[in-house]
């Protein structure tokens, strides 16, 4: 996998909860609106973003404005890429919580973290090392 260095993260702007940077596209008093900075950067350098496309961060650093780290993706492709990344991040959150709070049943982990019990049980199958931190029967060794 290609790695990206030299991310360009400007000072200021208005970060979103997801970590994107927004700026005013023009002064507020002339009707300026908060706009995703990486979209503005793309359009400034590469031209208008065609309908149905979004600007994706190859470097996964959503505040980054390095034009070489950006690519156009179809919105649908972008969303499924984003979702699988989000899914992975959530899994890591659950796994780390279990490690830090050992001795709970999957049911209780699920309740505390607001996920389903089957989600926790699936994680314990996908990541067997986590089972030692959970209050559950060990996997039968085959
Ligand atoms: Zn970058």
C-alpha cells in the first residue's frame, strides 16, 4: 500500500466532527457559507467536481489539503470505502475497551458500548486473542 507523507494541514478553518476542514467560501456578510476546504482546493486546481463525484483523501487525513493526496471518487464508491473504514475504527474501539476492561460478558460489553451482543461475539471469533479478556468459554482447540 502506498503511504502518503507531507500532508498539508492549514491553520484555522472550522473542523467538522469527522475531521474535515471547512472555510467560508466568501465573507459572511456577502452570503459566504462554510464549505469543505478540500473541495475548494480541488476545484481551484483541477476544476469543477462533476455531479455524483466526491473528493477522497488517499492519505486518510481528512484535514489534509495536499492536492496529490486527493482523488475524485464516485459518491457511491466513496461511501462504501468510508463505511468500511468507519467499521474498522469501531471494531478497534470495541477491542481496546475490552482489553482495558477485562472480565465482562459479551452481553455486558454490548450494553456498555451500545452495540449488539452478536457483534461482540463475532469480534471474539474474528479476533480470538480478545477472548481471554472476556468472560466467556474458551474456544475448543481443534
Ligand atoms: Zn495528506
